[in-house]
C-alpha cells in the first residue's frame, strides 16, 4: 500500500516539475518556436505568458502569421534559452482562440500591448487587433516532449525579404579613408 502511494506521489511530483519547467522557460524566453497541426515547420513567434498559457497575436496586417493554429487544435512548442539559444523544453499545447472583447481577450491584450514593439498605431492597437487579428492561447498539456537529437535545420520559409547585395566596389576605400582621418 505504501509503495503505490509513493508511486502516485512520484508521478505527481514529476508532473509538477514539468509544469514548472514549461512555465519558467516560456516566461523568460522572448520567442517560442511553434508548429501548428499539419504544418511542415515551426515558426518563431513573440508571445507573453499570461494566466498559465503562452498568448500570441497575429494573422493581421503587419503582424506575425499563425498558420496551423486553429481553435481546439494542438501545437508543438519549443522553448529556447534566451542567452545561449539552445532548446530548453518542448511541450504540446491546446490552441484556444480568444473572442475579441471577452474578459480573457481583454486581459491577454493588456499584456500583449506592453510587449509589442514598433507598433505604428500606438494606443489604437487593441481596436485594430479586435478588427483584424487573432489572439490565441497556447495552453500546455501535461507532460513535456522529448528533445530530439540533431539540429532540426530546415530550409527557410518563404518571405518577401531579400538577401544582401554585393558590397559596392568603392565602399572599402571609403571606410579605410575614414579610419585614417580618425
């Protein structure tokens, strides 16, 4: 009888430690890698940790895309170290889309607004987000995923960004001349 109770306690302790690891790592990381159901690769997303879940905003003009994150679906989240960039923990999330104007949406948007950098509309962000974007909660499912071996490198996702062009021929001479003057 005593052994059975200890096994249950050990399982509970492991579950609580997993939960604490997911929460602390995700809170401290500015970015998370998320692969929605049916998506071939993970995308990096900025987020905030709020009331036990990672909240992300996107799918609107000028905001991050959220492919594969459908209400009631699942996603795989990988959290990396903020300083070294190595994988800390991977976990499965239940995807919950928040309805604009609901108390949960208002609370999440209050947190997201404080973390949003370079917004062009400042205080009008919440109204725009309600009209044009989605706010999604990624709620952790108990347990953590095993970290894979290898680097998981993949081809970059399509983007309108361009690569650097070759350096103009006269630029090295111009830079060298400035160093001599200084």
